[in-house]
C-alpha cells in the first residue's frame, strides 16, 4: 500500500498539485459570471403623496432603468424586483420637476444602476375634488315626418352622479352624459338602461351605477 502511494500519489507531487491549481483557476475563469447590462421598462411609483392631492397631468411618461451586474443575476430578474420610486411627501399643487437617477431605484444586491431614462420628469398636481353633476341622456333616432311623432321628453334616473378628480378638471365638467340610446320607432314611453360618464380621462365617476333613461315620444 505504501509503495502504491509513493508510486502513484506522491510521485511528482508538486507537478500534480500545480496542475490541480491550474485546473481550478481555469474552471473559475470559464464559469465566472460576466458583467452585462439590461434595460427594463419600470413603472414609476409615487410614495408619500398627500391624501387630498392628485396628479393632474394627462399622462405619466414611462421610465427605463438600465442595470449592470453578473449575467446570471441579470437574466434572473423579475418585473417586481426593480422599483423606481419618487417621494411626494409635503408636495403642494402646481408643476414640479423630479430628477431621476440611481437614488430613486431600489434593486437587489449585486446590481448597479447605469442610467435612468428620462433623467427628469415634469408633472402637474392639483387638489382632489368631489362634486355632483347633472346627468344628460344622449338620445338618437329618427321619425317619419308623416307620423308627426317626436321626442317629447327625456328623463334620467338618477338625475345626478358624483365625480372626483383634480380640482380644475372637475370644475370644468359641465355635466355627465350617457351612452346613446336609440329611440327610432318607439311610441309612448320606453325606458333604457345605460351608463353615465364624463369625457375627461382624469375625472372618474364615483360609485358608478346603471342609469335608466326614459324616452317619451308623442305628437
């Protein structure tokens, strides 16, 4: 047994140890993760916004975060691993420009932020307002002149709805309207069920419910 070790294990031991170390070094070099860069489209998260404040810009521009790190880690990123955060605590109504950079990005350890595009973002803010507006039904349809029939009256139930949104936008709303109801060919009284809405995309209808539109047709 001793001869076996002398002949096959300890013979040229230094050379064998050197070869083993070189093999380990070569393996580490080949399997090492190379640094790579990836661009991710990330939604902007607004933290700390006062409860009675609201974004009044027509849209929030998308942001792209470019990250660098080990290829294996970058390829394993999930959409919810990266957060682009803008703090709004203490903000007042008006226009505000925010600088976007690595300090706004929360991401897993081992990764770094190469760039945020755009580097700045301008938004408008306004107080949130709630208001009640009238519902104006939209009725379409044609009647033959020979019959002498026409739309005598239109009733809405409910007659009013509550809307909410940025103050200036809400104050600019004159009334809510309904999807069109077709009164062609009816006589007497007929009720339709539809929905009311406002055209401004930043103004929402609170507690939306069906609207019953009654059309009264007579001579």
